[in-house]
C-alpha cells in the first residue's frame, strides 16, 4: 500500500489519488453492457441462457429454482449457519421496521387537509452478487425491507450455482421467484422481461462494474426499470488518529479489499507512524488471507494518506465520499456531525465494518463511486412510493380561492382559474 503526504501533492495529484479505479475503462464497459442488454431484449431466454453458460458456466438449460430446491438447500445447511442467518435477518428487520412511516396529516388552512401516504412498489428485482463470493447477506439486506414494505413480487437473480445459504435467506424474506442468472444479462432480463422472467418495476442490489453499468443503462430508458442506486465495487475509508490501533485498521481495510480486485481502501491519518505500522500490519495479515490474491490487487490500488490534522482528514473524506467510513479516533462522536458524505459510518475501535455487512441491523447496500454525496444508503423508503392526498371543505375552498385564482391568472392559465371560480359561483348562489 503506497503512502503519500497530502500536503506535498499538487491539486491535480490529489484529485487523481481520490479517483475510483473501477471508472477507468468506462467507454469499453458501456459498449459491452449495451450489447448484452440489446441481445437480451431481442432474444430473451435464449440469450440469457447463452450468456449464463458463457460467463457463469450454467449446466443444463434450466435457470429457474423452486420450493423443492429451497427445501433441499435448507435440509443441507447446519443449524449454526441457519441460526446466524436468522440473527442477521431479525436485526435487519428490527432496524427497517422502525423506518415505517405513518400517514402524515396536516390541516394547512381551515378546511384544507393534506396527507402523505406510502404504497409498496409492486414488483422488485433483487440482484445478489455471486461472481467472486456468494452473498446471502445481500439477500437479507434487499429482501427483508421488500418484505416489510409489502412488495408483492420479490424476484431474486444471482449467478449460478446458488449457495444453499442464499436460498435459505430468500425463504426467510418471502422471495417469490428465484433465477440463477447474473451479470448485465440478469439486470436486462429483470428490466425488460424474457419469456420466463416477467419484468419488474425496480431493481435493487449491488454488483460489479458490469451489473452497475447495466443498472445505469436500464434506468435511463423509459422502457426499462427504476433502480436503487449505483452500488458498485466496495470502498472503505478509515480516519485514524495517533491512538488508533494499526492492526484494527489493517483488518478493516483488508475486509473490503477481499471483495474484489477493484475494491478501494484508503487510510487517512495525521500520524506518519500509524500509517507505517498499518502498512506492515497489512503485509502480515495479507500473508494468511484465503483471498490473498484478490486482496493484494485491491491493496495495490489503495493508499495511505498522511495529512495535517483530523480536520483535514475530515475534508479529504468528505471529498472522496466513501461507501463505508470508519472513524478510529479518541472521540468519534465529536467528529460524526462533520462527516457529510458517507454511506454508512462506523464509530470507534469496537465497530468493525463487518458488523454492518452482516448483522448490526443497518443496510449494507450503499452508494459507491462518490455517489454518497447525493444518494442514501438503502432503506425501507426505497421500496415504497410516496403520494399525497388533499381534501377541501366548502369553507376550505373559499379560504384558498383568492390565492389560487390570482396565481392561475398570473400564469395565464384561465382553465385552472375557472375550475375554482365555477365552484365559488355555485357556493355564492
Ligand atoms: N456497494 C455495495 O453496497 C456492495 C455490496 C455488496 C457487494 N458489493 C460489490 O459487488 C461486487 C460483486 O461482484 P462479483 O463479480 O463478485 O459478482 P457479480 O454478481 O456482481 O458479477 C458477476 C457477473 O459479472 C458478469 N461478468 C463477469 N465478467 C464479465 C465480462 N468479462 N463480460 C461481461 N460480463 C461479465 C458475469 O455475468 C457474472 O455473472 C463486488 O465488487 C463487491 O465489492 C457492493
Ligand atoms: N461490504 C459489502 C458492501 O460493500 C457487503 C458485504 C457482504 N458480505 C460481506 N460484505
Ligand atoms: Zn464486505
């Protein structure tokens, strides 16, 4: 992991340092994904099968899983892992149930009542990554809120072979359809439909750059589907002060580095000594990692930034806008209100990022590529739509009529004005 001194860099070098590696080959990626989407739209199931055999080594011609598959998977699993999945599910349910929104009702003027209601999105696609590691935890993060919101069709897609843990988690979340297809082709199938997979209204879930680019393209097309957010390759930024534990920091950086070669991990610290000790901890912890090869590539793209002070560390973090932000400082709660752009924040030495990945209750589907400047972490609100209701009494209309008619006249929209005056004339008769 390279170490740099922030103050010694030019502003161009600083910008380059904080750029995402996954964005590097954007035009090649755009064309590849556009071609996959176009083939799925034209050839449906046949193209889906071809791609799934080519990229994901599907055996046979069936990519639909059913209840018998779920029952067999459940029977194969040990109680220990089933219990762990249940704990994670219950934690996520608790935190997301608390996000339910009551109807908001306000009488904005006597006789004028306005309400805000929510309604579940009817059909949702849940993309569960599976290229590099099968992620049953992502089933919980997308499936549990969909279930709580009351979505009626929960359609899960993940590259084959589907791990037993994925099928078990899907059954807890009330997933209604499961297909063993992945990548951009799965996103295209969810967005436009094929003979087997009916299109959904909105697609959720993270994925690699092919998946994320496919989500971007289908969401830009009127005929496509809505999406949750750009949730691409994992990122973590750690802010550590001179008392931070380098072994803890290294373990947190490696936990995200092992997701993929394009993960990005950054340490920002005012302490050159913490930076140096973290680098040597990374080397020793890497040596015994099962996914060493992957993590090593990600660490090669990563950086340790030595900055002036904690204030500057906060500025760098806000500028980078990480998916995950870990704060290992003496008083992390003092810093937290100044952290403007992050998907999920982990405060203090005893809050490793892994707890949010699995079971604290927060959602691990989070914006990447700097989109935490404008997008939120996944929550119950993403699975519902808001709509408003208003009802006026006769007196309510009398009270509001002068403002509405004058505004309508000012806009030159006389039919709007007439819809009010026609009623007032009747009332005044
Ligand atoms: N941001 C978040 O909230 C979040 C959460 C969990 C995981 N993640 C990220 O999700 C990603 C998961 O990636 P993954 O690769 O393991 O699984 P994935 O399921 O996203 O991608 C695998 C698919 O990519 C497609 N693919 C691979 N090579 C291709 C090629 N050359 N051309 C066309 N398609 C190709 C294949 O179809 C395959 O099914 C990781 O980067 C991880 O960091 C992000
Ligand atoms: N860290 C990932 C989000 O970027 C989520 C995850 C799933 N399993 C382990 N981690
Ligand atoms: Zn993770």
